[in-house]
């Protein structure tokens, strides 16, 4: 088992815990009332993850260039990789993601995988919306999802 390093980032929408091994980012999650564990020494992967998250929130980064460790099932990994194809400032529905991975009837399963995304923001689960266009289901809370989408829309229009 690789050593996991931990850092915290104070974003405009709350504190974020970022975790990484020596070489791969493995977690980005809002603290949202969870117990904050002590920060640790930093690895190069963790340093780069914090740097790129900061650039994202400052409107200087649209695409993340990080090695990711995705510990999910094959299905979850297919969903998470499809989320990476949803461009900055764009949205897609759960149904569109299900179709993109070749399982057009697996809309609920896609929603479940989306909810288990361990690397929020970087794997942009906040860009996934309901088929009606409504903002639905985001582990960080719908107010954060709206903020992230508005942030990206504002940056995209520049």
C-alpha cells in the first residue's frame, strides 16, 4: 500500500481535502462537517494537485493535467473517465453519460457511480445534470454545484 499524503485547500465554497500518493492524486473532497485529519508531508503529486486546484478557482485553469488513482469498479471507472470528456463550462445528463459508456439504460447506475467519485472537481461530476436540465445530486451540495457551474460559465465567456 502506497503512503497517502494529505493537504487542505480553502476554496471560495469551503475547505477541500486533497490526498495523493507519491505519484497520483487519489482524492478531492469537500470537508463539509467531516472530521479534519492532520495535514501531512507533501508529495510532488499532492503539491501539483493543490497548485492546479488553486489555478482552477482563480480562473486560470480549465483542464487538469494530473495522474489519477481511481480505486473503483470497472463500471465506476468507465463512468468517471466519461465525465472527463465533459468539457469545461459544459454539462451532460446522466443519460448521456450512460449512452457514452455503452449502457444507455444504466442511468441510475451512472448516478450511483457519479456519487462515489473520489476526485471531485477534477473528475467533473458537478457538470452532470438531470435530463430536464435541473441541478440534481451533488455530494458537495447543490449550492456548491451551482457555484462551480457558474464559475466555469463565467470563465468560459471571457
